[in-house]
């Protein structure tokens, strides 16, 4: 696969993700069990471990299918 085709697919994926963001947030992606949230008086730290793993698996499957 050429780099230009990969960049086009990546760009279209980002556009689709941006358009679907309201739906994704309603599903609960980003607030999965396994995501770490630390809240103190003056700050909040959010570490999306489970969300990152899920997105990685989905992107790996999409790229594997695209490369096939």
C-alpha cells in the first residue's frame, strides 16, 4: 500500500470519527471500566487505558482488512 493511500484512509477515518463523536460519547467510549480518573481539589488526570486498547484493536482490524 502506498503512503498516499494510507494518508487518505487516515484522513477519512479522522473525518468519520469527528462526525460520529456525539454518537460515540453517548455509547460511553472514553468512560470504560479500566480507564483511570484521578480527581483532586485543583486538577484532574484521566488515563484512558481500556479505551486505548479497544481503539487499538479496532484500528488494527481495519488496517488488516484494508491491507488484505
